[in-house]
């Protein structure tokens, strides 16, 4: 007796009762005409229907684009065209001698509030140093303001929000170029006083960045007018004579500074007397220091007419054993004879001659 096989489902997912058809018996036109590709790595793609050479070309193009992007990113970073976020404690703000001597409290307050509200909008400029540190070129006020904000612990400051500074990496050709970049930014954003300008030129020359202070003035303020450079050059005399005595040199107005420079040049003893007055007075405010300088200049000039300097004494050997010294005394010019040949006989002859000739 024949036994009938009962199946609820077909091994090919067809409903029960559907005649079983072997795939090998299917008509040729129902088979897939797309050849299978085997033996290719997964990196070349696994989709069907794409020729291998096309996939290889696509991968080569992708790798080339990635390489170009990496090169462009590196060039932008090294060329100073890419803004970087650097830790505040990685910035050495003393790498250059700073030109600005003081910070206006109102201006700093406005800057801090702006950074708190809107974040840092303008990056600072730095140069790469060793051990992952960076030397500050420009942006000192922004850096100081961010440091003040990073120390805040108020709820509105945000944890770690101000622990980094946005910066552009620069590669100055030397110290002279770095100093010029710093000065130019301050000239554009917030002008320095004439004293501060002269002081940075003097200090930059001391570091060896320039041959001398005059050369530093001409290089750092090349964009300024000749008259402006001349005034800065005049203030050099004030800086060189008084910088270690002044506490508020940045506050010296133009007219007072030029007057001091003239007095220092024309009255050699004025420097020592003024330094002594500053040492004894030790003014504790800019106003008090300016008043002291004004009084000293007035006393030295006596109505804008600086007393001519006394000529230095001269000593000349008239003949062996006889010396003549000329100079200024309390009552006018003075002549002094000295030496082994000065005796009673010479004195008598000279006295007799003077009586006859005068």
C-alpha cells in the first residue's frame, strides 16, 4: 500500500499543496543573469553589480582625497591660518617684554563681560616653544581677561569654559618680527602712550633684537609718521634716565615728556637731581608723580629757558712743569696755573704783566 507524505509547508516556503519544483528545472529566463563575484577583499566592497576595477578606483580616489585633506589641514595649522584651542597654562606671556605697562580697569571690565557673554571672538597670536608650551606674541589683554574668568567659580562661568584660549600659531623670522607684531596690534586696537612706545623700543634693543633703541623705534613704528617716530625717539631720553625710578611713566603726557627730554639733554645735572627727588618722594599715584615731574621741570627751565651746561674743565701743559687749567667758578671763568715751574719769580712777573696789560 502506497504511503502518502503529508507536509504542511514546503521547504521553499510555498503553501501546502503547491507542486514542488526543483530550482534546477526552472526555465533559463528565471535564473539571475548577474554573475557572483568571489575572492575579493571586504575593503573593495561587497555589493553586487559593480565591476572590481571601478571599486578599486573609487577607493584610490577616496584615499587621495583624505591625503589631500590631511596635507591641507597641516599646512593651515603650520601657516597660522587655523585657530587652535590651547590650555591657558601652556601660554608663556613673558616670552616677549610687554609694551603695555598698565590695564585700564574699566576697559578690562568691559572685555571680561564681553568674553563672558559671547566668548572669545578674536584669537591671540603665539609661537611654538619647547615642551608643548607657546610664547605669547599679541593678545595680552585677552589672555589676562580669560585667566580672570577661569578663576571664577560662579554659576554663570561654566566649569572649564574658560580654561582654553583660541590662538593662531605664528612663525616669526626672529625676535624683531615678533616685537613688531605685538606693537602693531596695540597700535591698531589700543594706542600706547609715548612713554610705553619708547620703553618697548628701549627694552627690545636691550634684548638684542635691534642694533640700538633708535633702530628699534624706526622698525617697530615704521607705519607711523616721521613726526610720531621723532617724538618716540625724544621719549627715549626719559626712559633711559628714569625708567627704574618712575612708577607711572605711562601717564606722562606728550608735552611734559618732550620738556623732560629737552632738559635731560641740555642740563646734564638735571638727571641726577630728578632721580634723587623721585627716590625721596616715592609718589603713590600717577597724579602725584606727574605733579613732581612738572615742578622739577619748571625749576630746571625757569620759564622754558634751560640753563646752558657749564663747560667741562680743561687742563693743558703750556711747557714742561707748567700747567694751565680753565673752567667755570662761582663768579665766572677761572684760570689756574700749576706745576713745578710755578714759583715766586713767575708769580711776580705774571702779576706785573697783568697790571700793565689790564
